[in-house]
């Protein structure tokens, strides 16, 4: 895995709204399970910025493939719009749905001088 992207000012501002934003990777990244990630989901959880590869562990499609936001109605879980898998936003662990026991691939978040970068 090796892909780094700097968030735009608009993406950074969106993090203050308690949503997860989709950030496109400059080049696709192969994940350890052999699937290809083209974007990451970045959000603020319990005061910390978290980022995950935007790919469901049940079937390799983006979590936000539907029209609804990726943050579940409860405001604390990520929801795969295709399969209904429910992931904890704090650690990416699947707690309900077809991939219970698996977890999203976490990306490294780097905050430096007010800029935010994500490395996958």
C-alpha cells in the first residue's frame, strides 16, 4: 500500500460538520486482500480524524455507492449502502451485516501545520 492525498480546504471544512467525506486517491492502491481502493473516507470521530479505504469488506464496492450518506442514521457507524454492513467509525470493525468480524482498512492521517493528509 502506498498512496498519499492532501485534503482540500473544502474537505477539511466538511470534517467540522460531523460527516465522512470521500477523498479520491491520486492513483489506485492495492489493499492486502487484493482489492483496489480508489478513494478513502475521512471523518472526525470522538475528536480525532479517522480515515478508511472506501471499500466494503463483504464485496469490493465503495461504501458510499448509494445516494445516502455513508454515516449511518445513528451518527456513530459507517454503513455500506450496497450490503448494509455496519462498521464502527472508531476502529472500522464490522459489527453487523455480512462481514462481521472483519474491519475496514485504516489509513494513516497526518496533520501538519493545519493541513491534513491521508496515506493508504
